[in-house]
């Protein structure tokens, strides 16, 4: 059985993109980066605390994507109408086969 057979959910995501105008004004817009992308989500049994830019989020889930998926830290991923903030992206987790990306996420909505 291939790894993709375990990707039983689908995800969409947005990424905050900052632009600076000619006058120096910053604008942040949310840009769609994933649409109906296969994934797998698993709830963590415990909690994983980390400090990111002075904030201490609590990791609640592991989210798996196929290798090469465009997902970065701070993306907001929606799976089954629930929004998760991506805290960490680990592309090495796929091991020698390199068949997946493993993300640590925090349920935020």
C-alpha cells in the first residue's frame, strides 16, 4: 500500500503575504496556497509546547502532506472546516523515501 492511500482528508490553506507600497505602507493579504490537497491529520496524545517569536503556542495535531506540497510555517490550513496554524514543517520526516512532509499544527478555530 502506498503512503498516499493514508491521505484520507483534504486541506486548503492561506498564507499572509506582506507587500510594501511605493510610499512605504505595509499591506498584509491572505493568499490561497493549497486547494483540495490530500492530507492526513492526527491529534497529538499530549501537548507539545514551543516558543515562536515570544508566543507559546500549543501543538495539537500532526498534519501529513505529500512531498513537494507548498506549506510553510505560519500558514493557516483548513481541514473539515477546522483551522490549524502551522507551527513547524519537517520535510525530513519522510525518511529515505522522502514521500511526505510532516507538519506540527495548532488548532486555532
